């Protein structure tokens, strides 16, 4: 079960990355190009949010079946177990919270430019946190 969940979590990151990048690019184009906010824009931002939350759920399952997550006196002394037991999930929860807040705040805005700006800022910060978390664990951002 561990191998399957790990591969699912590892593979699903590409969906999250692609949707997040496309949502960011679309938000920047809409913001700086003063484009109208469309239903397509809203759905893309929503799908990026949903994919991040789905990745979180897969990660929670992985957290409880992974041999790299340990709760003993040596956990914090070992760089690998500390990363997977504490650091990785905390940074990812922060990133997903940023995505969620950005999506929610953009829904409350009335002007298209404000919707795009809010989404772009929060999603970019979230993407930077995600990449930072992956790099901090000496994991490849893209690739296996």
C-alpha cells in the first residue's frame, strides 16, 4: 500500500503544478491585461484549489503509512525523518492554506482586476512555498 500511495502522491504533483502554473499565468494576464473575469477563470482557479486539496488528502494517507514518518527520540536528529515527519507537511499545509485564502478572497472581490490580482499573489506565494518545501527535502521538483 505504501508504494502505491507514494507513487500516487508523487505523480499527482504534476497535476497540481500544471493547474497552479496555468492559474497563475492566467491571473497575471488578466490582472495586467485588464481582462474581464470569466467563468473559465473561476473554474481554473477552483480546479487548482481542488487539486491541491486532493494532494493534501493523498499526503495525509501517505503520512500514516510511510516508514519515513517516525515518532521516536531520533526523529529530530535524522534529517530525512525530521523532514517527512515535520517539515514537509507543515510547509504544504501552509501552501494549501494560501491557495484556499487566495481563492476565497478573490471570490469576494467585485472588480475583475482585483480578482486576478488576489489570485495571482496568493497562488504565487503558495507555489514558492511548495517549491521551497520540495527543495528543502532535497527532492526533485520535477522528475522522480
